[in-house]
C-alpha cells in the first residue's frame, strides 16, 4: 500500500524528487481537466469504486465508497519479469531496455502519446451519460470506467515525465489541452472524437472501442521498452472490466429486446429492436477497426523491427523476426479487389486487427446464443471489415455490410439502413428521458445484470444519492 503519498505509486516516486515534483505540478492540471470535462453531475456523491493500490490481486481490487474527485489515481507498473528479453524484431533475444534508446525516442514517444490520448478522450465522450443512466448499477460502472481511464492517463504521463524530459512534459500538457470532438484541437484518433450520446453507444464503445485498446495494450505489453510493457500489462487488468461492461451491457439490451419481441412491437413496448442494435454495432465496429491503422504500413513495420510494438500474444507466433515472407491481402486496385502480396512486417496492423476481429466475434456469438435461447431466429453479425472505413486501403470507397463494392449513390440511398439514422438516435434517446436512480430499478430497454458488483446485491446503493 502506498496510500499516504500525494500520488499513490509503486515506482518509488519519493526517491526521484524532481520527477515527483513534476508530477505533483501536473496533478492540479489533471484535476481541473477532470472537473471541466469529466462526468457531469454527482460530484459530491459517494460512489462504490474499485481503486488500484498495488499490482497484486488484493491490491487492485480494493472497493470502497469514494467521491470521484477524491479518487486516488496512482501509478502502478506490473512486477518486472527477471531477465526479460526482447521477444520480436531485429533485437530478438537481447535484454529489454530500462531507458529509452536514443534512436527509438521519437517513435516511442509517438506510440505512448497516441495511446495516452485515448484515455482522457473517452472520459470526455462519456461526460453526459450520468444524466440518463438506466440504473444505479450502470451509473457506477460508467464512473468506474471513467476513473480508470483517468488512471490510464496517469500511467502514460508517468512514462512521458520519467523518460522523455522536457518534450515529455509538454506532451503531458497537450494531453489535457486537446478535447474530444473539438473543431480546432481534437483528440488524435477518429473514434475518440465521435459523440457518445446514449447508453447503447456507450455499451458498444466499451465492447468494441475499449477492445481496440485491449489489443493495442497487448501489442505494447510486448515492447522491448520494459517500463511501457509493465505499465500496459497492469492497465490490461483494468481494461477487462470495461469490456465486461460493454459485452454484458449490449447482452442485456439484446435479451430485453428478445423478451419484448415475443410480446409485440419492441419499440412500442419500450425496448430497442435488433435492427437498431445492429446499426450501432456496424458503426462502432467500423470506426474501431480504423484505429488499427492502414492495412499496409511502413510505420507498423518499423515499430515491429525496432522491438517497440509487437503482435498480441507474440509468443503464439512461430517466427518472431518476420524479416521475410509475405501475406496475401485483398486490397482495392483500379476499382476491383485484388489479392496482393505484402511483406509480413508491413501487415502488422492487419495481424493485430485479425486478432481483434476474432475476439469481437466471440462476443457476438455470445449475444447470438441469448437470441437462440429466447427462441428467436434473428442474429447479430459483424459487418465486413471493408464496410464504412475512413482509414486504410478501403477509406473513400463504398462497400455494403457484406463487403461488396457499391457506388456512392447506393451508399447514400442505403446508409440509414446500415448506420444509426438521426431518427434511430432520437428514438434511443427518447427511451431515457432521465436518470434512473432508485436502487434495483432498471430502464425498460435492458434486462438486469446477472449479478451485482463485488458480491453486492442488485439493489445495493452503488451511488449514494442522499
Ligand atoms: Fe484505458
Ligand atoms: Fe478502457
């Protein structure tokens, strides 16, 4: 436990007075950013939250009532692995780096800043959701996700301050200056500038966009820069809860939808119909796929070669150098899709995207089992990875959800069949005119969760309103 310090940590911050002062100077800026852009409402309420106080099993699952602004955001690195070696690329087998190698400094800073920027962005995106929460249980989960994304920002800012000197400190300031969706100083990546205006979007975001985060963190956990590896390994333990919120959240909406569909018109009965859920899925899946970057990428190749960013679970691959050989990707060329041979290293983004797609499919399969169990023949599905892309080889082209090329005119005609229309969004919003805050009560459009948090009952007062 390190709870006496201003900044809880397991990096022996007290031993590095300059660094400690720099981070203590950044702390008030973080707190004013939190007040300005963090969760709206409930500032004085005690929330039943999990706080990381260490990296052992007991340490990171400490639950108690806290006010969000008094949350103990800390810096925690997973324990070092003795004699850890670089697991891929040109430096395979060499000892990992404890300091930033000069020649990789710019690339590493870019990787860290790009990851870091997503953390505050999602807090900003989710800012207004408390006002329309479907239950106290869900409100608490939203706030849990929010404070942990705040901690992930701390985790990345620690790396910037500790290892990147003045430009690291400047980047840390910039992380608090950009704003999700802002016209002049937006967040770095597209999906993190998309509005999250309703809880269906929140559940799909935590299912699909936080899952991009999981795979980016898995790839960075392989890094030869050991502090980055240790930081991201611990972040992954928290990230798992975010995806739990998303997968079970969507699952509860699906389950409720299935129940209501046996009684009549789902929308008229206050539920969300499957076609609408499918459209939200199409949207958040496609913009999350964009986060993996171009199908063919020389940056990805050099990150891999330099040992900075690996593949998810690198040990599962047979060849960790990937210096030769090709993979075949179907890429657009002259108006058609043509199989093209791409060097393995240049297809690293696609390798990470493959692992992500597989993981998403498992979640969709679980939702479909709920539909099957309810006796329905309808199913949800992931659209083609060519559908609605704004980054990479398919950006600027038009494909239907099956991945068939279509014309721009057809896209314009069909877009509202495939992505949430203004009317769909307005309908979903209309289901939640206000926050539902009576312990145990649920909105009409989602089933209760199968169990509470930390062994507490469903009607537990997860956020104290009194
Ligand atoms: Fe995060
Ligand atoms: Fe997350």
